[in-house]
C-alpha cells in the first residue's frame, strides 16, 4: 500500500470515529487494512483533520478513541539507548509513570474495591488521591519543555490536544478528591470518579510512552534533551526523588562567533550613555522581573530577567508565541497581539493571584516600536508584587 493510500485509509477510519461510529467496527476496519501503523502516520492524519476544520477541542476527545483503536498495532521504533540512562529526561518520565501506574493499579483501585465492600479505607483513598494530584508536576514539565520542543520541529497538533487532555485529567482527579473529602461520600459517585480519573491517567501514560516520546525521538538531538534536563528543576518531580544528573556526551558549545563572551568589550551606544555587552547582559539578568520578548513575527526571541515567575523552555525560542499558551488563553493573547500590530493599543496590564502560586503577580505587555512607530515586537514583564503590596510604611534609611 502506498503512503498516500495508507494516509487515506487512516483518515477514513478517523472520519468514521468522528461521525459517531462504534469502536468495534473502527477496530475491525483498521485490522482489515493494516498490520502495523507508524506514530507519524496517526499524527499526520490528526493534523489533516484539524486542517479540514475539526476543532482541536473535539480532537481532544477523539484522540482517546484513536489511541484505543490503534493500541497494540503501533510500530515500535528502535529504542534510543540514551533513554535507559538514569537522569535522562525520558528515563525520568518513565520512572514517574511506573510509580503512577503502581499507585493506581496496586493501591487506589484495590482500596476503592475494599471501600465498596465495606472496609474502612477512605483515609487511604484520600491520601492516594492526594499523591495522584502531584501528577501536575509531571504534566507541567511536559507542557513547559516537551511541547515547545515538538512545536520547534513542526509537530503542532499532538501537543495542543494533549495539553487539553492534561487539564481534563487534573480536573477529574480534583473531582474525585472533592467527593472523597466529604464526611460520608456516596460510594457510587466516588467509584465512578476514581475509575474515570484512573483510566485517563493510564491512557495518558500510554500516549506519552508509545506516541509522544517516539515522535520526539525522531527529530530531537542531544542538545534539545539537555535543555529539557536543565529545565526540570523549575517545576520538580512527581512521586520520585530528584534524579541523577545527565549531560549529553558531546553537547555543542552555545558560545558562537557573536556571543557575549567573544564580544564582551563591544560597546553599544544609547541615547544617554553606553554599555558593553557583558554589562548589558549582567544588568538584564539581575532585573527583578521575568522578561520575555516576542519579535515582530510573533516568535519567541528572548527570555531574561532575574525573577523566576513562570517556568519556560529554551526550546520555545523561535516558536510561535501562541503555541506557548493553552487553547483557553489563546484568544486573549491573539487579541493583544492583533491590537499591538494594528497600533490600536500599546500596553496591557494585569494583576492576579494564581491559585497554585499563592503570590500576587503584576503582568504587563508592551508594544515595542521604533522612533517611526514601526512595530518591533512585544515585551512581557512579569513581577511578583506580593511583598510590595504588604508595605505600610516608608523606608528611607539603610
């Protein structure tokens, strides 16, 4: 079967599922056409569905069905030996997944069964759900470092879909925890909530290990993985200790012919004074803000500042800024940038307290223009103002 015919056959199956077809028939259609299917073929078909107008939010539901239909018939790539090295990001992901599987299959679900049979395992269930909720760190590392890496190489549909599913799983775990937290939970409701959350957690593990990681392995180099490794500490880990350090055998040097180290004495003239590159770099890195600059083409160009507000990835540099945001927040971001480009607005300010951070953030977006008004890009400035908001007295002395 030619590549074109294989792609058409996969699309036919996906269209059948999209239009409400039943699982058994879809599985049979697949088995009649294929022995095995490559991960890239499935994701290419999903991209084609989005191109044809399918809302990514709808594919979010359908991708679960897609995974079930193709499960057991996905062609396995040759295993990258680096992935078996303790400390490598993929080894860490799989280690966390192994612990999560055990938590669900060996603790949570058996304790739920005992609770339904009349045993007093509710406190254990509450603790197990609390542990399961730490999956948030696992997902945030994926969303912060791996999704930008996928977007960097043009793999755009899977991370968009997977991000939405991650959010759904967080909500499902939260729903189960809320029911379990009641003094006398309804056993039927609790069982349904836990089983649904557990199923989705296990399905996501399958997608990460059988679809996402092989897909990234086809395009990423050791330096990409090293970026992922260095960024892990921004968020932390799920149910495991901090892993061993890992470095690629031959990391390419970041310092190029125009790096700060090679041109440290190069002077830049400003309207009021001048600085060399080393001074400018040091000043930017100590400012009490988190800075992001997006160029005139809406591509991420720079991260800087001395404050750690939001986790970010070097792999996002050069990516479309909209791919760095969830589908829910994207309409607002697109509106801001459209108004910056048109000249309608030059500044936006927001202040809020994210639930997980419990710190007050002051977030500003500035349209950066030259003297003639030409749009050069957007500067995002994020600042933690929690302490500033608590000031009640003046301070004028050392």
